[in-house]
């Protein structure tokens, strides 16, 4: 039974695969960290086997005073000199990687501001800032320079499949350069405990072909396509949603919560935790704190029936223009 | 190099012949090198943290101060290592066990430990200083 459990246990490693797999080779920086990881792992296994073999050998051999001097040299070289050089080499290697991924240059710049518990994302568009939230789109093969800040407490920006994480510190700007190598939707998360809904502070990092990215950024930069007299927008404004949320092209210009200009174009709702669909949107409005406890947005349980339907229909229409 | 006070416990020699802190019979040499590392470590952190909080993201000037402090500390540790060899008879590698209960045996042991701590402290200072070479920003 015990052997069976032992043999089956490697299958648990399957849990490391998928969108958050830092061994996916999806980013140039992740590949460098992975290289360091394998060298460390294989090196540790070799050193461990050597030490165990030496211990077994020493245990089985008869004590020979003539070998005392050799044994002391072995301890000095194997226990002090060689480890010092190995640790120094690994330290320098790790620092070179860290220096490169915190460099201050990139093909595109993305500013990300950590909030409790979501992400404000700002691209440098040709006509100024393009503000979005909770989803980051990147062109494959190009280095994205992330300028990271935090609004309230310390967060940490991490897309495991693309590279190392970086703290977001209130009052300071940190940088992180990531070069995606594989297209796809990768998972991002906050890697520094930041309060009650920390585990629900996620985002999608969608890596696209460069021409698709350009088209996406242009669509994201455009204002919302809202028909004049849209009843959903009227409800949105009457309920006071516009005090916190912005929808470019309308009167809603609240700076507190996530920008909703193209909210329906995102893959997920609630900072990367629910599928973006009408049912989840309706529940998000009426049972907000059941879906994500502790957030600042108040629930609207009295909003039901036709008003809720109109509001949800309006929000789900905030997609990119065809 | 043996002091009068060592021969007659409780009595000091004439003025000008007071026992030196780093000298045969004293154990202070063992803590001196790690203390220099600790001072360098704390000073580097305080300097970098203060600089980053007050002066901005570039770390170009303070890193040379950290390096200079490191060089001074390593020079002091080198002097301590020399004292460990000269005054305590310390060696890096002891092939025979020190079993005799004598002042010479104890001094040799203190010298040996001090020498090893000097090497460790130099490595620690180098490791503290290295990031200053690698990173130019806070």
C-alpha cells in the first residue's frame, strides 16, 4: 500500500501544470529561471548522492590513521572551499538574471497598479493612456516593461509562466521586463499576502501575435459604443456605479474601481476569478460579497427583475467594436 | 609576548604595559571579525535604505561607499588574521588534535578559530557588497 502511494505520488506534480506552470517555457525570463532551477536541482542531487556514498564508504572502511591527513583535506575542500565557490557562482548567476529582468527597457511599456484586490492596467497608446483592468495582453516575442506601483498595501506581480515575480510597493515604482515566447492565456496572481481577498486577486496574461495585439490595443483605446438613451447606462448612472467606475464615452468617470469601458471583452470577471458571462455579471452585482468577500464594492441585492437585466445587458454589450 | 598580568591573575603590570584586547590569552579576537561584518552589513542596509527613501532610484553613489566600507573592513579583518597567526600561533589547518590543557594549546585553538572566522567574515562582506556592483538602482 505504502509503495503504491509512493509510486502514484509523482502524479500529484500534474497540479503544477497548466496556466500557472513556471516550467512551461512561455517566457524568455522564465526559461532562464528554469535553467537555474535545473542546475540547482541536478547539482543538489549529485552532491547529496556523493555525500551519502562517502558516508557509506567511511562507515564500512576500517579506521586507518594513515588516511587522517587526506580525510582532513577532503573535509576542507569538500566542506568549505568548493561550497564557497559554488555558492558564490550561484549567487552571481541569480543576480545577473535578476538584474536583467528588472532592467529599465522594453519594446512596450505597461503600468500596473496593485489595488485591494484587483489590477489597474495602463498601456502607453499612440493617443495617450489606455486604461483597462484585470487582464494584460502582450505581443509574443516583444519585451514588455512593467512599471509596477501599489495604491494601498504591498502586492506582488507574478505571471509564473512568463517569469519571476516583483513586489509592488506603495510610494515606489519597481520594474519588471518579461518577454513572452508562446501565445496563450497564462495565469497571473498576487504573490504577496495583501488582505482578505488576496487569493482572489488574479488576472489573465494573454499573449497574442503582434498584429493581433495592435488590433486589440486600438480597440481597447476606443471609447465604449453606447447607444444614445441606452436604458442600461441610465440605470448604471442612477445607481451611482459611475462614481467608482469609468466608461469612456459616457458620463461615468469614477476613478476608484476598475475601468469598465470594454469589460465584456475580458476573459474573466472579478479580477480573474469568474468566467465573463451574463449570469456571473448579474450575481456579481447582487451578491458581490458572496463572490468576493471583503471588497469595497457594495452589493445591490434590491436590484432585480427588468432593471437588473437591462444593467447586465448593457455591461455585457461593452465589448470591442466589430 | 606573555604579559605579567597573565602570569599573576588579578594584577596588572606597570602603566603602559596594560594587556591588549587582541593579544595572546584574550578571546576578543574571535568575535572581532564577525563584528566587523555585522557593522558593515547594518551600515550598508541603513545607507541604502536611507538613500533610496530620500535621494531617489539611482544607487550609483552609495554603492561606492558600501564598497569602500567593505575594503576597510576586509583590511581590518586581514590585520586580525595576521594577529591570529603572529600572536596566537593560529593556522588554517590543524592536523593534530589539540588535547593538551595548556595556554599554548588554547591560544592555538583561538588562533585557528579566529582565522576561519576571518575567512567567513570576508566572504560575508563580499556577498553583502556584490549586489552593489550588480544593481545600479534601488
